[in-house]
C-alpha cells in the first residue's frame, strides 16, 4: 500500500524538524502509542495498540531514522510484531519545505502487513493505513504548529496560544 500527501504546518522548519526527532512528540502523535523510547540517532522502540477490523493487537516494534538531511528530509522506517495478529512494517519519506512562517510537510508512505492482518483484505488494510497516516500527521501538525484562528479566539488569554511542543522550544 502506498500513499502520498502533504500538510501545511503553522510552524517554522526548525520547529517541525525538532518535532520529528522528539520521542515525546512522536508518542503523542502515533495513534494508539502507549510507549516510546530511544533517540533519532539510535532508533526508537515503541508499543502501539490498534484494532484493525476485527483484529486487535499490541504491536511492539522499532522505528529508525535514515537518510537524514537536516532540516529538509528524512526517511522513517518501522516494523512491529503483533503476536498472532501478524506483523506490520513500513516507512515514510518526509520532506520539509519552508513557505514563509509555515512549513509544508510532504510524505510518501508505504506499508505492508502479514499474518491474520493480511487476511482482512487490501481494502480494509489500505483504508486503515491511510487513516493512521492522516491521523499521525494531523496530530503532529497540532502538536508543533500554532492553533487555528478559531481556537485562538476561544482562549481568554491575551497571549497567543501555541502548540504544546512549541511552548517547550520557545
């Protein structure tokens, strides 16, 4: 299964790049992630609980970063084993493009599954993989970017509201 898309993030390239390498940001952004440890240099260990169709599994796996060209591009590769449910592996080529005060994050995702998961059929798996990728990059955009104008209006503070990761690096 292959998928390509892009997302505009209301943050500068350096902030987006730092978020891609931060285990706490990644843990918060990966749907179903219960544990994330490690570093971008040595790789990350993760535990993710997901339900795909009728199959619910806890995947334990590793994510590595390669082909890093700071702060423009990198490749994320991961593989997880879900016991009797099977395995999932895949990767994403991520490219960052500065556009004024915002960053356009382009991604190309490829995913493969085996075991019971593969028996569910490509329509269920493809839909699930697209949903997971969209959800991750949406969560990532929310974590490192500034909130949408309507969210900022809801705050009573006169200070501009920032994403939680942006507060850490500001």
